């Protein structure tokens, strides 16, 4: 490795803010707790790699990384346990800001880079002593390089990663072209903390808590226990430092039961398989295939909010109904950004939440009707998305024991196709344990002239979607063998094609 430091230091952190202990954000508590209970397990190490094709200006890249780190407080954070609970504090940017590794002499440089990335993600970040992120540039060949960005999930969620990479690309383009970069839109973490504290004291918090309490109570188990909090459990708010405060809830990708020393969640009944490492299989929906599916899901009436998400969640509910032999009450976990204000939407951070959508799958209704029902549930859930509905009970420090449910993470908020004068392709490295089967959805930009077949299928006023979708099925290896995952993927795609072909038929005709 050849470290190269930036000749342009990042903007300094204010003396007042540096090192001053602060409360963790609500979305960070569950991540902190699961990592604390499994300190040797890489539960929350995340990575993304940008393959850059073109003449890369390495000096401009160094300057861009240094500037981006200086602007992004969450990536300059340390976490410590104190007598009053976990706290976070800002530190100066890491040095070097960018490490360069020359692999051009290797027979297969990209494979070597991939192996090194996977090995890096298999190591655990010491949140108290190590930087929560790192940047490494792998040189692969003439006008071909790979920019690897690693981070701990406690500092960034998926949308935060997108915001950060978008800003990094903006800075690189400015420095490459010799222009001064625009001012950052991100705000200090103190501003986000103040907004969160105001929310926890607001009538909206009480309204959100009441909504999720009603959702849990509406699906009482046969014994009449009324769900994890009991039939009469009030949606009470507690002080932010109490163990059972909603801030302690888990975020996307976190086991929703206590974790043992090996990082596995402890089954409440001692029989269910614990979350385990993922077995992954992928599939791609071309723009034409996606357009057909979205047109089917739209059916009569207006398109649901987030029509891609609603359609894929509805399809997952049908698949889950089919898989579990006709169980009509289906839960699908939906990770969301939990961002409502302009400051939250502009600032890379960990703010995400996971919402349990309870869907009624009626075999006598149509897929289009199920998509509309799902759209209504998504709209309702998003109105209350800031409340931590999954995780420890608001009344006690005991975690809620939730049965495994598929998670559908639709990350179609953007995709980088350019990085200055370079063409960029993005690859995510999702890690961590999986409870059952998760579905990650990413935008897939088609190659030139691809995806224009059968142009009579359209999803909007006169055009196909300009992208496809990459579906990544991630299954718990303690519950599913690789051939099981391939079979689940095949069945899911069969159901997609069936409901897209005849969305007006009763679902029973497709099962």
C-alpha cells in the first residue's frame, strides 16, 4: 500500500465541538448495543466500491476526500461508554485520508481488490479508538481504478451513504475542472440532535407512538396477549437516557433479539434458527420487465406512493403467502430514511428506521388491489416513520421478540453514473447477519441502447423507466442452503411474471 495524503487539508473542526461528548442519535442506540454484545463480530461493517473508468486525477481525488471528510461530521466520530450511557464525540479527520494500492501487476487486479475488500469488511472497527470509515483507491490498469469506501453502520445509513458519495463526486468534479466547489448542504450533527430532541417532546411523537401501538395490537396472537407489549400497554414516552427509551430501538440490518457472544440473536423459544451469515443470489429486472411490472401494479386509480416500493413489497407479500402455505397476515419489514426536514435530507448520518408493514393478503383479490392496499399502508407508515416501532419495548429494557419476516430494502433514491470525467459503476457490499430472507433492491443503469424493446409498455407519460432494478436475495445460511435460495429466487421471479401478465386475476390463480 502507498499512502498518499492530501495537499489541501479539510476545513478544521471548531474547538468548541471537537471532543465534546454528545448523546447518540436514536437510530444509533440499537447498533451500539448489538455491537457491544458481540464485539468480535463484524455485524455492521459496510462497504461500497466505485469502479472508475477514464483518466482519474488522483490529486483532485485526494482533495475531494479530504474536503468531504471535513464537511461530514459523522465520519469523524468516536463512541465511548460512560457512566451515563454511550456518548459520541468529534475528532480530527483521519490521516492519511486516502490510501492508494497499486494492483496493476496482478494477473486479475479486480479479483485481488475484491478479496482485500471482503477481508477488510470481516474485521471489526473499534468504535472508541478507530476511525469509523476509510477510503482506499485500487489501481487496476490503464484508466481503470476502484475507489473503496468502508464505514461502520453506526455513522451512516444507506441514504447517508448516497448523500456522501454524491457530495464526493461533486467535489471531485469541481477540483478536476479547477473550479471552487459549492458550499455543502449538510448541517452539523448538533442541529440534527436538536431536531430529534424536539421531536421526542412533540405531539407528533405521541401520535406516532399511538399509531404503532395500534398496529401491534391489531395483530394479537391467538392467546390474546395483544402483541409484545400486552393488550393494555400504553405508548408511554420515557426520558431519553432511560434504557427503554425508543432511542434504543434497532435500525435496518440489526438483529431484533438479544445477541449472544457470537453475534447470533438469542431465539425466544430456543428452537428458531438464529440469524446467520448471508447466502446471496441476484436477479436483474430490465427496464422493459420493470415497466411491465409497474404498469401491472398501478392498475386502476392513482399510482401508490413510492410505486416501485409498493409493487415490490406487495410481490414479496404474495411470495411469503405462497411460501408459508396461505398465511394471510403477512409482515414485511421496510427500512426507511426517517428523514422529514430539509436538514435531515441533506446531511449524511445514521437516521434510518425499520417499519413492520402488516399486510392482509386475500387470495380472492387481485395483485393490482394488493398493490393499492400496500400503497395505503406505506403512506400511513411513512407518516409515522420517525418513531422506533421495532426494537425494545417503550416500557421496559426487554427486547421485543419478533418472528422472522422478510425485509424489503428499496434503495432506488439514486445511482452514480459519473465521477467527474470518469464513468462510474457502483457495487454495494452488504454484510451483517440475516434473520430469514432479505431483499435488497438497487437501481441498475442499462448499457447504451439496452432496454428499449417493446416500447408499447410504458410506466409514465410516454416512456419506459430509464433504469432496471437489481434484486439481491440475502438468506440466513442457518436456515437456507444455497440451492434453497436459488429456488426462492426462481419462485419469486415466476410470481412477478405471473402477476405482471394478469394483474386483474385473483391471486389464487397465480399460486
